[in-house]
C-alpha cells in the first residue's frame, strides 16, 4: 500500500458544460509523503485552492485521480482536515464546543470531549479560552482554535488554504512558528496554499510553484535548511530570488492574458 | 506559545458597565418620551387653535380624561360588537388586550414553526421542495385580508380564524425567508461539517438550523407589526372580540374618543410586543452579536 497523497494527471475544469468552461488545473502530478510539509505557491487564481479542495474531497477532479493511502479520494473525511482563510468557527458554540464538534458527531462522551478540549487548547496556546465565544477572540486566536478543531480529529493530512492571509504580519510570523511546533508533534502531513514567498520558504520541506491559470506545476524547490530558518541568510535569499523570478513570469503572463480578454 | 489570560473583568469594572448601561437606557427612554410628547403637543396645539375638531379629532387630554367611561366598551367576554358591557373596569380593558395579544402570539408562534418546518423540508427533501415551492411562491403575494373569508368558511367565528389569519400573514414570507437563509449559510460551515463526518441530517440539525435561526427571528420581529394589523382587521370584521372589534364598534357609533383611546392601546401593546421579542431574541439567540440585534 502506498502511504500519503498521490496525484496523477489531475485536471479540473469549472463549469465544463457551460459556455465558458474555466480550466483551473491541468496535468498535475504530485506525491506527498507522510509527515511532509508541502507548500503550494502561485499567483492568485491559479487553481491551487481548487487542488486543496479536491484533496479534501469537497470537489471532484475532472480528469485524473487523487489517492490517499492508496484509496481514491471521493468524499470528505476527518483524516484530511481543512483549514480555511477565515477560521469559520461556529458562532453559536463556545470555543471548546467548536474544537470538539467533530468528536461529538463521532459520538464521544462529554467526559472524553472535555479532556480532549483541554489537551488541544493547551497545544495551540488557548488554555483557559474554552468557555469563550468565537467573537471574543482575536483573528489569530480564532485561527488557532480552528487548528485545534482540525487536530481533534487526529488527521493524517492538514490542508490549509491561505490560513494566515487575514492576519497581520507579526501575528502571522508567530502563527507560522506555532504551526511548525504543532506539525512536529502531530506527525501529520501539511499541504499549505499561499501566495507569500516568505511564508513558503519559512515553512516548507518542498515548495511547489504553480503557473497562472490553468494551474500547472512549474517548479519544485526543496528546502533543506533546518528550522527555524533565517530568511535573510544568503542561501534563503537565493531561494527567495528564484521563487520571485518564477512567480513574476507567471504574473506577467496572467496580466497579458487579461489585457487580451 | 503562552496562553492568554481570560479571567473575567473585575467587579468595579462591572458596576461601571452597569451604570453606563443604565445611563444609555435612560437616554433612550427620555428620547422616546420627547418623541411622543412632541406629537401630543402638536395635536393639543391644533385643538387649542381650533384647527382640530374635538368631535372628530379629540386630543389626548379629552380621550384620556374619562377613562371609566371608555372602559365600559371593553368586554373581554367577546360578546357581540356594539354591546355595552356591564362591568367596565381596567381589568376588562386588560382582558381585551390579552385576547388580541394571545391571538397574535399564537399565530406568530404557529407561523414561525410551520414556516421553519416547511422551509427546511423544501431544501431537505428534494421532491417535496419541487412540489411545494411553486405553490408557496404563488400563494405568498395574496394579502391576508383576502384570506378572511376563507378563515371564516373553515373556522367560523372565534379565536381560530384570527389565529389562522396571523399565521397566514407570516407563514409565506417566513417560508421564503427560511429558504433564502438556508441558501446563504456560509459554504465553509457546511464543508467543515462534512469533513468532520456529519451526515445530511446532522448538518441540518447542528449547522444549518443554528445558522439561520437568528436572522429568521429578526424577520419574525419585522413581521410582528403585519401580524398586529391582520389581527385587528380580523377582529374588526367580526371573527372575534378584541381591540379590533372595539375600534370597529367605535367607528360605527362615531365615538372618536374611543377610536383614539383604542389606537393608543394598540400602539402601546405593539411596542411592548416588539420589546419582549427583542428580549427573547437576546436571551435565546445569544450568538448574534449585540450589534446586529441592536441595529433593528
């Protein structure tokens, strides 16, 4: 049995039967191993989020196949947790009940849920916030609660769709460090979508650079520096330059296409 | 990463908040009184200058002067319109108000629950939705007034037709509101539930219902006034007793003082209703931020 995510010749077309079908992804081949931290980097609208939704099982691929642990991904599953740009906590539940929502659905007892909530909230640094309501938390705290909610299901993969894009730069840096800690502890794979080169280089084992629409894999960059990384070191700066150049070409291309259209 | 301190604010802070709230409340009350006072002054002025005929447009000091005389027209027993009741007292006035209020409350509650059930049903069961939605959309624009004869045909005279009419007045609009609320539940909420392993039934029960309830309650509150109008019309045309019946009797007997006295009662009762619904909303549906509730 193959472990991890396996994506073969995958393509996604939005509205395939309409007058203007939009090709979002084309010819994607990618393997992500257990415990690996992969960042999908690309200009906005390049379809990298679509790929994430397909991996989550919320969307179907038009062509090709995505497999997880050898099985075709057809529907959502708790073992592939998803984190959105907005925390999307349920406003009618307390933070604790949000975090253990999935456990409740799976039929865990109140006692077990309380224990899990305590452990998870401590893990994400929200100890004592369990009885609060989501609107009482700051953006960064909400996103940490969302992380705890995903971790509650003990996922094997964490899919993250620009999870820190709505946060200010300082909070974002702390959240990245924090995510790395949680990732090491949980031993799950992480697939994170971003358009920030710095974020990609700070986090990833492997950065997958996407072309503009339709999204194709343009380059793969392995980052072997030990974490925490100094993004100003000469080696990292070189990598950043490389990414910048790759992205610039794509943005240029996208702009030209928009002018034509 | 350190955890934040979430201990609740100190008691001195709490009392400060309380006095701030009290001040806010008093300001609101003062402005409300000023608003009513302005209107009353204008009316009294018009009477004083002789612009308003005291027979047709008696100002408040006239129609509020002889209360016991007015009270005689209120009969909570609900006997036929036009009859002077024997024991006209303050209690009988409250009784009449209570009858009208009860009809509004029952009709609203019934309409709310029914529209919620039908709305959820339309989206949950596909075939049921296909079958029922066109009907609801077609019946929605029919004024509740047009339903009065139907109400009388089916339920005769009494409480039932009045409650039915209030129910009709809110049902269709609330059903359509339920549908639009279900459709605007954030996609993220549902996708998250799917990932957590929720079944369709669980998504409706644990995600969609709590998401749509607050907005629906706001819609219900906005339709409260429509419900009041309908119940008065229903009572006026004789499907019950109540404030509407008193108004109609006052019209038929050219008793302008009684008309305005009853109108005052209707206004106050409607206001009280709105306030109590607002209170319920704040207590039961706490997850709507106070800002959203306060806006209406």
